[in-house]
């Protein structure tokens, strides 16, 4: 199964969607701002990305600063819970293919998973 975690307001995310449409593959789109990932779903996604939660955070968002997420004392669980409560903090776009995923910035990073 191929899933694109997508924010239609983001030009990089729209670019990734266009590349995915051109691939001819069957996929689903999850608008994660409207349908946020739960903490458990985020753990699965992070395992597929092979990244810690901190790498999925958008550090320039106001919520990042307000919640004090730059503090290295924040645990992995605290960061995951922040992502679940504030989906705007999630880096985008993210493409997941089965048990592998990639942050598609730039969108060309998707190619290896789609091959």
C-alpha cells in the first residue's frame, strides 16, 4: 500500500502528489491536518522512516517554539505526543510504501520507494 501524507497548501507536497499521479501507481492520500495521525500511527510511520520523532518536526512552526520542543530533554514520547496533538508540526510530504517511508523533500526522494 502506498500512502502520501499530504498538505495541499504546501508546494512541495503538491509536487510530490503530481509525481505520484504521474507514476501510474495506485495510492491513497491522507490529509494529515484534517485527519491527524495518532501517537501509535506516528510510531509506525517513524519506524518506516527509520528516524527519531525530532527529525519529523517542523522547527519553524510557532507551536514548536511555544511548546519548547527544541529542548533536548524532550523525550521521544513527548515529541510523538506533540506531533499527534499538533499535526501542523509534521514535516511534509511523507510517502509510505508498505514498511518503508521517506520525507519527500525534494520530491525526487520518492523515486527509490516507487521503483
